[in-house]
């Protein structure tokens, strides 16, 4: 496991960490920082690689947040909402950062946000399969708005066009705190220059969420979404 420093520019109040995972390595150092419930959850994964990915990613999240709370990683009060999104339970003068996690293949991304500056944050990373477009019509109709479908079909590299929008869409919906599958048509992602992703939301409550493409390892695509507090704009 290797925690890679993030050097690319990010929005104010947000820090990003990339975790490079060795899924065949011993995962013993992660378990000490997990709760008994997390141990049980990890053991329910049928594949060892999934257990290692979960254990290491969750342990690093706990370590990062523990620095802010001045407590042991295992004592960070992590909870999960109805959509499966983890959060830190408020306790007294708890000033823990907002956070979001995504993992795919050998990599994970962990976004931390200052709650004094940011309403919400979401991140997504995906391993890009070149054969993702084998059933193009059904896939595009299910996941993308009419405008997105036109933009993807007009792109010479369909898989790249697909994943650039998909990771942006997932990041936005994760920032909004809703289920991804139920709201795919509620958000349109339109890439522009320099990694910016224009966000078109059909839900007024999500207005103000922004997104950007992230540098990702070869064969992966990634995006970040966030909502800066209005008084800081």
C-alpha cells in the first residue's frame, strides 16, 4: 500500500489522497485500525482482493480523519447513511472533515473537505474497459441524458467520452448524497477545456455543485465534485 501525495490544483478547502494498493500483499497492518463491525464486513467479501481493498482504504480514511480529531483511528465515529455513504458522526465540538471515498482495481481516492468552506464533496475513480460500448444504445439510454448521448456519439473515442462523463456524474451524485442508479438522468456532465466539467442538474437543490476531471493512473478515469459555501464565492 502506498499513499501518493496529490500535487494537482484543487478547489479551496479540499484535499485529495490517492492510495495505490497491492491486492496480493499482506493486509495485516490495516486491521488494527478497524472496528469489529468493519472486520465483519470485510470478511463477508468473497474475494480476498475485495477484502484487502476495503480494509486498507477504510484504515487510511480513519487515520486521516483521526489527525483532525486527535483520537485513535479506531475511535473515529464513522457511520453510514441510507445510501451507503459513510460520514463522521457529530459529537460535541467535532470538527471532522467531510469525506468521500472511491476505489477501483488497484487504486482508491479519498477526498477530504473543510466543512467551514464546503457543503459536500464526492469523488469517483473507474477502471476503463475498452469494451464498455458493446451495447451502446441500451447503455447510453440508461445512463445519459439526450445531450450527453449526442456528445458521446460524436466523439472519435467513445470509451473515453463515456468514462469522462460517467465519473463526473457519479462524483456529483455522491456529493449530493443520493443513490446513483436512481438519478443518472438527473445530472448531465459536459467536459470542457482544462479538465473542467460543466454540470447540468435537473434538481434545484443540487444547484451549485461543481465538478472537475482528475489526473488518474493509466487505464483509469476520475473526477471530483463539490459545493462551495455561497458566502465564500
